[in-house]
């Protein structure tokens, strides 16, 4: 297993890409703002839940390729 930190032009899109030996990759995301991680646990949980539910909905109701959500708690 290898861990790679990733980022984008948007500070809210930070995460860690986990590479497994069998070629599978997982993206571990945590909501953040311009100051770093969102400090309010309740807000953080709601943001993750919203993103996970949205991805699951798109995956189920369209042909748009989106990542599979395994867990968000």
C-alpha cells in the first residue's frame, strides 16, 4: 500500500490517494476550507454525507462515471 497526498486549485479539494498492491485506488477526502480542515465535527459530517449521497444518487440514476462510495462515517 502506498499513500499519496493530492490537492487541486481549490483548497476544498484535498485528499489522500491510497494505492493498493492489486492496482485498486481509493480516494480519502475530508472537507476543508482556506484555513485547513473544517473544525466543526457536525458540519464536517454533514458535508461528507451530502457528497456521498450525491455521488450515490448520480451513480444510480445516470450513466455519468463517478467514484463508488464505500463509507463516509
